[in-house]
C-alpha cells in the first residue's frame, strides 16, 4: 500500500490519563489486549504510552479520510480496535490493520 494521505493528532496526556480507564468512555474498547499489555510492561506511565497509541490511531484515520475527500465514509464508527500500534524489538512503531479497517484500506 502506498501513501494515501497524511494524518496528525495531538493528545493532552493529563486529560487522557483521567479518562483512559474510566468505565463508559470511548477508551474502554479502543485498545487491543496487546496494546494494554505493552503499556503496562514498557512504560513508567501506561497512560502516556496509550495516549501515543491513541494519537497514532487517530492519525491513521485522518490520513485515510483525507484521501477520500468528498466521498462517503465507509469505515464503521468503532474502528480504533481494528487499528493496532505494535512495536518491533527496537521499539519502532508500526500499524497493524485488521477487520473492517483492513478490508477498506
């Protein structure tokens, strides 16, 4: 897959930290078990780690959406869990797509 667009997202870590584990927020179903495990294992601040993952997921959505200017969105509303941010053994991030997101991208 080539470059389809450019996306960027910024997250306020203190505000994110207040909400990330609160029941009923959008974040409850956003992260995969692997992302939550990585956050707990590799970071002194799990919220900081998950905030970075959230920003990456949002950037992917924005990049893809920007490539579809004036076209109807085709992705389901709850898509964040189908966009997983994984890291290699050196800590470099990579996006792994699954489900409906993988079908459309």
